[in-house]
C-alpha cells in the first residue's frame, strides 16, 4: 500500500514536470522570437520603437542570450522557488496575478465538481431504481442530451431564469457563495451528464451480475441491492472519468467567467493569450496540469478503497 | 407429513405476448423436510428457471404465469416482493452456480457474511462478526480469521463456494437450493463441498433441492430425482428407481451421456493410425519447469513452482490427457506447449522443432501447427464478429485465400463441426454454449494444425452437449489425424477420450500411462483419491 501511494505521488510529480517542460519548449523555443512576441505583447508601437540594443537588453533580462539548456534549468530553478517572473503586460509578478485570480476559480470549480457528483450520482441511481418505465427512459435519455448543450448557452439560460426572472442569485460578480452558485452549476452540467451516463450504465450492468442474485437471495431489499452493492461496483469507471474531466473544468471556466463577468483564471487566461503574455500563459498551463495531477492522484488513492483488487492483486 | 416445498402446475414464460415461450410448462413436485431432491435435465430443460421461480429471483423477461409454489406454508407467488425478500435467506437459502462471480468483488468476505446475518437477525455488528467467524469455521475454511478481512479474489473457487454455502445456511433455512453449485469445481473439491452441504443441512433437518445436469451427483446425493425435458416433468421417483430403471427416453439419454456413469467399455474403440506412418512422436515435452514470482504488496517476491519437471510424448493422431485439480499446473503446461508462455526450464518440441524459445516468425509459424481451445467459449469469441468471420480469422491473419475463398472455407469448417450454414452470420451471443464451442473448434482447425490443446474445452457444457462435442472431436481426429492435448479436471471425460493420461499434482506428474491402465490399476494414492471422488462411483 505504501509503495502504491509512493508510486502514484511520483507519477503526479512527473506529470507536472512534463507539463512545465512542454510549455517551456512550446512557448520559448519554437522557431519564433520570444522577444518580438513580448514586445508585440506590450503594444505595437513599443515593438516598432525598440532598438536592437533594447532588444538585446530584454533578451538578456529573460536569459534568452544563454544556451537553451541553461535557460531551461534557470527557469526551472526559479519556478521551484516560486518565482515565475514578471508579466510582460503590466510588469507585476506572475505569481501575484495568478494568486489573485486563483481563489475565485477554485471556488466555482470545487462547487461545480460537488454539484456534478451529486447530480450525476443522483440521476444514475434514480434511473436504475425507478420501476416506472417512462421515468426510467427519461432519466437514461437526459444525460446524453444535456452533455451536448454548449456551456455558454447553459450559462445564459440559468442567468435568464434564476437571476433576471426569479432574482434568486446575482447575475454578475465575485462576491460570496451566492454569486458562485450559477457559474458552478454551469460548469457542473456537462460533467454531471457524463458522470450520470457512465454511472447508470455501470449500475445497469452490475445489476445483471450473478453476485447480485446472491445478495438478493440473502434477503436484501431493493434499496440495499442498489446502493450498497451495485452503486459501489459501478463507481470505478465513473471515478476515472472524474479525473479526466478536470481539465475540462478549466476550459469551461473561460466561457463561464465571461458569461458571468467574473474575474478569475479563465478571465486571466483569455487576457494573457490575447496579449501573448508568455510567463502568465505558462503558469496557467502549469496550474491546470497541477490540478489535473492532484485530482488524478486523489482518484488513484481512492481507487483501492472502492476496489480492493487494485492495490491487492490476487495471488 | 405435509411437504416443505410444493410446486404445482408451474408455468414460466420468457418474453411477452405472442412471442412468449414456456420455459417451464406445468412442473410439479414435492419435497419433504430432511430430504434431498435432484432436479435434472439438459440445459434449457427449465430446471434452473424452476429453482429461480421458487426463490423469487427470475431473470429479467421471465414471468410466472401459472401454478402454485408453497415453501414452509408460504404461498410464494401471492406474496408481495418485500415479504418475499424476507423469506430469502431466512427460510430459503441459495447456493449459486459459479462461485467465482457470486460474491461482491469489492466487499470483504466478513462483511458479506455479516450482511446475511444482520438482514435476518437483530444482532449488533460485533456479535454478527463473531457469528461470521463461526460460520467460516463450520464450513471448514483454513485460517478463518484471516478470511474475514480478505476479498473474494484472494480466495480459491472451492473456498468461495464454502463461503457461499455458509451464507446460504447461516440463518438456518428450511430449504436450500443448490443450483449447479459444484459444476465448476474439481472432483475432489466438489466432493468435499457437497459433503459440507450435506452435513450442514442434516444438522438443521433442512431440505435440499439440487439442480444438476450431472447424474453422478444426483445418484450420490439425492433421495429422489425429477427429470425435466423442455420445461415438463418426464419422470420422477426415488433415485435408485429412476436411474436404475429409467422409463423415459430423455432419462435414458441423460444416463448414457453422463461420463461419470458410463463405463470405459462404452468408448468407441478407435483405430490408432499406425499404417506405416511416422512412428516418431508428434510432441515431445522434456523436463518442463515454470516458476512464477508473486509480487507482494510491499514488493517482496515469492517464488511459486507451477510446473516441475514434467515430461511426456504425444503420438500423431492421438490424445494425451492431463488431469489434476486447479492449480496443479495443467493449464500452464498447455500454454507453454502452445507457445503462449516460456518455461523456466526444459523443452517442448513439435516434430523435432523447438516450441519453447521460438520467437518472431518461427513462433508465428508454430501457431499454424498448434492451436488452442479454451474452456469458456463465450469469453474467447469476439462478440462483435459474425461466426464466419471468427472462423476465417486465422486464415486472414496468415493471408490465406481471397475474401470469397475464406468465406467458402469458413462454411466448410462450420459443416465439419456440424453447424448449419444459417448460423454463419450470427454473433456469438445468439448461439448456445455447445454451438459456441463448435465455433471455437472450427476456428482451431481452420489452419489444419497438427496439435490442438483443449483446455477444459467441454467442462462448461451439459452432459448431452458435452457428449456431442466429444464425438465431434473424435471424428475430427480420425479425419484430420490431429493430436490432442486434453486438459481436464473431469476424469470421467478423460476416460472417454484419451489414449494416454498424465496425473498432475502441484506441478509434478505423479503418474502416467495408457488410460485404461491408470483407471483400472492406479498406482499413486493421489490418482486413487481422484478416481474415488468421481460422483456416481457409488451407484456403479
């Protein structure tokens, strides 16, 4: 078990390191001139006015005049100490910019994940538990349908109904829990749809397994069969999916934060990409890799508790 | 004395409306306290459906449309589902068919026994756990305390079946239904498990309903036998009378097909193809050894010797059987011979050419000469392929013939295994178990191999189908002069098909020789133990 944990943590670190390295190669070493990009990012007139000496000074400041491998370790070393450089756009430390944007996005991401899990599991369990043919068919059909709704449209619909018509939640802004509810739901819906789909198929399949007959032969009532046995056996593939959809939450955050006019990572990402603010883009990519690694690490560590066969292979 | 279990005019339909078919069509019988009744019949005869109707666990699509079932005074068919659930486990216990898939894979053995106890007895958790430990001791599992915290995959099939018997009997049910409960187990394990079931039910005076296709088991264990065919009772009565003096042709067919009851003399005397052909053996296995390293949770390795100094020869056109319990190394030996696995030592040669250690093109060439047929024809056939595609796949992988020629050849092969051409476009799921195994055999002979490894190839089939497949194998052997390595835990079947037999125990060949000699005059005590464990020995 200890070995299992150590290995998973190792994998997570490798994923983060690899993501950082790939973004380094993509953003700094591709056949383009990072100095021009940065100057361009700082505004067209700046770029055109910059002299050769100024360009050289800038290249020196960022270390572009050194060998690639030195640049790589230099930047990696700084990154490990938490120094991610300055934003090209406004010369603020990147770490500070991101630090300001992070909490609001993490708030809606976590809330969205919680909504998605509850909604997905709820729909899947209800779909299988229901004996009413119509309700059953409906609950099996709804997830694939909602999975195809575009995020911005879901966001706009929610705004229309719950903010403008009913006035239950604020339409825009970053203040507090109430403002986070609608963006979180917007993020949750596509994720919940795929969780529900995988879970309901999984429960359906498990219910046909021979061991379910034995559970029923013991005298277990329907609810127990569904919740204690079928649900738990169906969780593994759904859990894998949770790990994989985290990346999507970041992508969703860009759209969601725009629709709800929130500041946050999505917002910052959009602005930085538009102005080609390389250091900021790099840390944002890195952060989504970190989020991906952390969630998948958590998923890997939860697996053995749900399915003992993973950490305790048969003799 | 009134009967504990009464079934009257039971009718169960599959499907609904005009498409409905009677799976069970007017079945009736009685079972008294303390007695054992065997419900026998070929697959599809309705015996399992009857059992499932009694415990109220019919599969989706099946529906009781008529009749009456009474268990210990409870009218099962008029009860509400909630009340029926209360009878399950407390009044009626079920020992299921396949122990390897019958326990929840993600819960400990202890939890699953505790669940069975607490569903019917108001015991606190710790008391139920103590009771669960007592259950494991009662069913004779070694290291019961450890087993409580283990998961199903950490136990062997026999151990899991004991757990299931423990679960079925923990609340002292009046009726225990054993649905083909030991069909998948080795004969020795089967005997121990059935003894256990006998002992537990005798203790409480419970009645046992045995569902089986193995008349040997019925002969040994049952007081009375009910024979089913096409959902109807065709014959019933005391075991000795029904099996000793069968009246109905269906009963006679079952008895004739039962390998455990057939004597060796019934075996069609096969002409050994010796007409001036090459006398050198086709397959030569020498000093074969295979070690596995088990990786523990912390990473320390543990060596297991699965095959230990095994050697034998198979002449052309003959059958060599390897018998032994699960874990004796027979499948590992078969896989090495087929080139799927490398031995840690020793060699296997076909026609003088080394199988062990062959790589790349040589190994691929060997695939044309050695083929493999598995126990579970469902798992070894791709569900998305049509039958003719499955059969023609080996031809395709070796680039033999055009598409049209391959299709033609596939139809010939299906004919050779006596499958109608109409099945060619079906998918495996639409075939019966016996038909699937014929498809697997057709695929195996597509490349006209010299040797086919048959790994428990008929073990999952019921006796009638088993007999037909064995006859097909004998016919193909004669026609194609192919050799078989026949791997089986069922000694009765081995006697019917093999020329020579080797008995494996813990990876070692403890005895081998011509099949009649080994069966009539076993020299090793282990061989004797295996022979005695064959069900139906007492009735012979």
